[in-house]
């Protein structure tokens, strides 16, 4: 009995250990992912405080480790509930990574601005020391007042710069804007005012031509210093906001792990351990019952020692795993019945062993196939998301300096320029605005692909919105010599509930697309109220142009990202094939529909049907006409 019990104890222990060998990798992967998540948070916070590139590299390495460990966990998840938790964590973590990249970018720009600020201030201070004070006339009766004013200017400059750096440092240490930081920001502005005050006193006293030249150089440097100082304050505020958003996003991802993933692992291990224990106990009880019957027979028939001994030897062989051992009893009495029962038990155990082996083989094959498919799907998803994140981050990084270039081009256009210089500035403005439009399209498309598109419901005037688009697009229509017409139906209410920014984007992009591909004729904007149901309505927005038209087989590819139906037309008009894809994403997000009706050579009509509730405080378009305006060259 001891040998038999030991055999089944070893068998049961082996089953439990084999289950744990499958389950523990999931728990280990999840635990390592959590550690790497908080290591990434620590590295990002250290980079925020020190701007040391070592911490930026550490943050990126920890992000990659989180994704590697979590990919291992996702491959082992085999239930719909677990996969849903995996998808939820993936969305939360991608959002946190995007916000973390934004924070690192802002800290880097802040570091660069700080270095440039000190260079500009050093230049201004050098002008004060070596170009203004060096030319003072010792016989000037206002010499003492000049020197006092210049000294006060120098003191106020460095007090202002000290306030800027203190503001930046305290914000990084505290992690959010507080009362102390506001005081330093106000002190910076006060010191700016003092510089202007003392500088005005000095300028009144300056008389020599050399002083006037130095004054102009100093004022140029000082204007730059003020711009950089204020931009550092604004950028520091944005970095503080980004740090808070990053920490909140990481907290949401970690909460999903604690509340939705850890319980799955505990439940799976407990359920399978319990099943294995139950099966082992049942087998042990069966063997012990058989052994008890044999011992009872031995007690009542001592003279039959040899058959009992043979049965005992057979049980030992059975416990050792030899299921084909023969008992060797030739009696035709009750001992033969015992031998027959032993053979039946042996056959049942053999069948159970074969069934378990078959079931284990099938489960291993299914798990292997599922693991391979899940791994490939996860790699494809991660690759797509990595591309979207790369586009979003790079587009954001390009847009920031581009806006600065356009701003400086605007300042340059307001200055005194000759004809050739103004032509060059106009070309710079047009090219920059075209590039900015492309970058904005890529940012919108990346946000939509990442699932971060959000709609804001509010009351707005649709008629005014359409009229605004009309007014904005008039210059483009006139430049091409085509007519722009807006037709707002008489029975269509003016005020609705929806997202005016996204609806304006849909109308602007569609009208711009129509003007772009129309060389003569007109582009028409039509607005209709097509149905009403318990306070809700469907608004039909139709943009009809008389342009080149689209072939029937090409219409199916119109809303595919980066798809250009007519390459030559696209190169002549600009664009990369994202405009209609973004329109389609916005219409789908509003649960609307979009239709195309196009004839090659005669034009195209895009019709968007958007479900929007009528606002309670509604007003209708004026009676007697719905055409809001038209223009032609």
C-alpha cells in the first residue's frame, strides 16, 4: 500500500508541476512588465529633472522591455476575456508611450532654448560692457547718470534670467505649477519692465553716434531674449502638463494589470490545480479500495497465500507503471474473479493513460498553433502602431519649428521689402502653409488610426458654419476662375447639436478638394434636412463640382490612405492622398454615411449624411431663397 500510494503521489505532483510550468511564464512576464513600466516612469522623471540623455535612453529601453514582456504574456492568453484585457492594456500603454515621447521632446526643446537664452543675454551684456560704456565721454556732464542707468539695466537683465531659470527648476522639482513658480514668472515680467524703464532713462541721455549704433544692437538682442524667456515659461508649463498626463496614463495601464490580468492568472492556476488534485485523489481511492479487498480476502483465507502474493506482486508492478503485467492465477474460484477484476482495472488504467496522452498531444498542438497565430498578429499590430506613433511624433516635431518659420516669414512680410524680396517671401509663405497643411493631415490621420479621435457635442449654427467656409474659400475659387455656390435649404433648421470643428473640417476638406480638381465651371455646397424622428434629424451635406470626375473602378479606392487616383493631377495640385481618408474616418466616427456620384469629364458629387439632433433654440434659414452666395472670376 505504501508503494502504491507513493506512485500516485508522484504522478499527481508531476501533473501539478506540468501545469505550473505553463502558467508561471504568464505571471513572470506580467511581473517583469510591471517592473519595467515603473522603471520607465522613473527614467522619464529623472530626464525631466536633469535633461541628461542617459535617462532618455533608459526610458526608451524600458518601453521596449515592457512591450517585449507583454508580447510574451499576450501570446499565452487564450480566452476572450483575457484577450479583451490585453487589448485594453495595449490601448492604455500606447497612449502613455505617446505622452512620454511628447514629454521627452518638450524637455529637449526646453534645454535648447535655455542654452540659446544664455547666449543671447551674454551678447546683450557684452554690448553694454564693451560697446556702450567703453565709448562714454569722461567729460560728459551726464556720465554718472548714464553709468547708473546702464548698471541698473544689467542688474535687471540677470535678475530676469535668474527668475526664468528658477521658475523652470522649481516646476521640475515639484512636478506641477504652484504658488512659488507663479511668483518667479511674475518676477520675470517685473524685471523685464525694469529693464525697459532704466533703458529709457539711458536713451534720453545718449548723444553720440556710436552710442546710437550700440543702442540699436542691444535692443535687437534684448527683444530676442524676452521672446525666448517667455517661450521658456510657456514651454515649461506645457512640459509640466505633459508629465502629469504621462503619469496618469501609466497609472491607468498599471490599474488594468492589477484589476483585470492578475485575477485571471490566479483563477487559472487554482482551477487547474484543483482539477489535478481531484483526479489524483480519485485514482488513489480506487487503488486503496482494491488493495483493501485483497487484504480482506487474505484475512479470511490464509491458506491461499500464493494467489494473494501473486496479486500483491501484480499491484506493485501496476504501481510502478507496468500495466501489461500478468497475475498468473490458474484457479477457477474467487481468486480467479479477483484476477479478472485486476485485469479490468489494468485495462481501464491503460485506456485512461492513452486518453490523457491523446488529449495532452491535441492540447499542445492547439496551443502551439494558437501561439504562432497570436504572435504573428501581435507583431503585425505592433508594427502598424509603431508606424502610427512614429508619424504622429515626427509630424508634431516638424510642425513646431514650421510654425516658427511661418511666424518669422509673417514678420518679414510686414517689413520694408523691394519687389523681388516680397515675391520670395510670398513663395516662402505659400510653401510653408502647404507643408503645414500636409503635416496637420498626417497628425489627424495618425490620431484617428490610434483610436484617439474624440467628438465634442455642443449647440452650433450650421448655416453660419457653411457661410464661414464659403467666405474662406472665395479667394481660392476666384484665383482659379470658377464659381463657388452655397445652397442652404429653406426648411432646414440652422442650429444643431454636434461637433462644429469636425464638421467644419469635413466641409473645408471636401470643398478644397473640389476646387483643387476643377479648372472651370463651379463648386456647389448644398445643405438639406432629409428626415426627422423624435427630435433627431439627418443632415445631408453635398459638395458638387464640375471637375475631372472619377472612373467607376477607381471610386472604390478613394478613401484608402495615401491612395492617389490620378498621379499627374495630384502632383500638380499637391497632397499625399490623406484628405478623403480623414473625411471618411470623421464621417464614420459620427455614425454617418458618405456617397460618391461621379462621371469622368463632368464632375463629382460627395454626399455626407450625418445624424445630428436639432438644437432646442433653433432658427430657420430665411424664406424665399436658400442660396447664401456665389462668386466667379
